[in-house]
C-alpha cells in the first residue's frame, strides 16, 4: 500500500487531502510525463451530489493500480512508490487530474 496525498479537493473521495477509497486507478498507458496521467477514480463532488462515500473515513494507505508502464514506480501495473501525490484542484473530470509522482524510466 502507498501513502496517498490527494490535492483534488473537489473529488467526492477526498477527505482532508486523503482518499476515502481503499484503491485508486491511475491511467497513463502512453504517458511520457506526469501531465499524461490521470486519476481514473476521480468523481466530481458537485454542489448537490451526496453519496454514501461521504461517510467513509479517509485512508492514508491506498492501493494504486497504474497502467503508466513507463513510470519508474510501476511494477506489474501496481505503484511501488512510498508516497504518491495526485493533483488537479478544481478538476471537473479525471482528465484534469495528474499523478505528480510519475517519473519516466
């Protein structure tokens, strides 16, 4: 499990800069730098949307499934970084988020 910091404050899964999901998916199969990645698990909080996940507790250690094969942290589609930061404050879609920890091989 990886320590995850999430700076996407308008994501429904964000709880105090942590993620309420036990697992996230990072896309970036053809990524050569971090802007080519995104958090596929992003879900816009919206203004009136409520969900049962709102009552979920933040989880600091998160399993990260990742398809960014050219990232040094990727081993068999799993992230091996000790800590990961997902950015994209103000994002309206997952494509506006990035894995800031991505590092090319």
